């Protein structure tokens, strides 16, 4: 009594689940590339996709751009620190690009994260990172020369883009 029962999963099940997750993130990346209007994404394929569990731990990441491996590891935990889990709903989407606050490696890497729900329970997150064209000067005096820093914030709430007239912090 009081001892946790160890759960054993056979190697075949592990491989099937791993292959399914790898397929999901690879197909997500291919869809992002096909749908993109950005030359960086469409032609250079400068993007990455991943799945995270409900706690924000990496489950699987596509191998599109090796430098992106691990570049958004803190994004979901940062979102969950900023927004209570019970306030996150289906259709919510979060955006960020600030490398100091969980998003990408530099400001042109814009990261989107969306929670995945099953039976109204948060079970996972889908995340993508896409490098957009550099948009400001190339100086090295400070990070703001790369552009606008976006900490991870909610972009969509319940599938709708909120109006700033109602509230700018949703």
C-alpha cells in the first residue's frame, strides 16, 4: 500500500507512438511550408514544429532546421506561468519572439503555440517557429535593433482575435 505501480509499455508500442508523433510534427511543418507566403519559410524552409505535453515538456520536434532544436523549450512553461491553466481554452493561440522569455533564438523567429484539448482537458501543445525576414538594422548595440520584442502573449482567445478596444491584455 502506498507504493506506485510501475507501468510497463512494450517496445513496439513505444515505437508506434514515437513514429506517430514524429509524423504529426513533420506533417505540421510541411503544411506550414505549403501555406506560407514568406520566402524564408516557403523556399528556405526556415521553420520548425513540435509537440509538448500538458506540462510544457517536449514530446517530439521535427528536424526541419537543426538550430531550432531546443530554441522554444521554455515557451509553453512561460505561457503557463503567465496564464492560469484553467483560463486556457480550446481555440486559444499564443505568440512570442523574445528569446529572453521563451520564444525563438532571435526576434525574426516568431513562435506560435496552441493548446490541444481532449474532452475539455488540456492534454498537449502544438508549437511552431518560423523565421520571418529581418526587418530592422543590423547593428549590435542592443536587441531592439532586430525589431519588436514580443513576450509570449495570447493572440487568439477561443478562436477569436480580441479587439484592443475591449482589452489589450487578454
